[in-house]
C-alpha cells in the first residue's frame, strides 16, 4: 500500500470542512458503535462535539477512534454528472476530551435543542489523526 502524501491529507481536511457532521466509530464494552458528531478542524486536529448524556465520549477518551464524513447525502436522486464527485474521508487516531476556548466553541454554532428527548449538553473530543484515508468517486457523463 502506498503511503499517503501530505497533499492528500490536506485535501482530506479541506473536504471535511465542506460538511458539518460525520460519524465517530469506536467500541464500547467490547462492541462497535457509531455516533454522530459535529466537527471542526482546529490546529490540524479534528475536534468533535457530541452529547454528553449518551456517555460515548467516556469510551473515546484515551482510545483510538475513527471519524468519517462524506457528501453522499448532499446529492439528489439523479445520477451525478461529470462535474460532480462523491467523496468520503476518514481520520483515525487517539482521542481525548478537551475544553475548547469560548471562541472555538462559538465556531461550532448552535447545537441541537435535544438529543433523544434530553437537553443537549455538549462535550468535546480532539482526534489527532495518525491515518487519513480519502476516497473520491468521479463520474463520466458519457457513460
């Protein structure tokens, strides 16, 4: 397997900035799970905002996690044309609970009012990406 080029990592970070939410993957009590999170890139690291009430952040703190996002749902039901690309990015590395500054928290924007009927209580994780993967699906309109 070829090692990713730094320019690929930068492109993946740039793509991540095009969407607001993604999916965190890790395990909890030896079982895999996915959780939705809001993300920002701050100082080269992916910072995630989740709901504290679910307790997922506790399983992630100090563990290796994966975080992925894509633009698959931003397309209509029609087939993409040659000018459109579908993409997905994934970042894997250790995560830790962090306390962003007030200015950084403001960059996340408003959170949901509720999660599963509970008042949204934000908690933040910082993912230090050690492995970056990017997949781009390009379409040829002539086919």
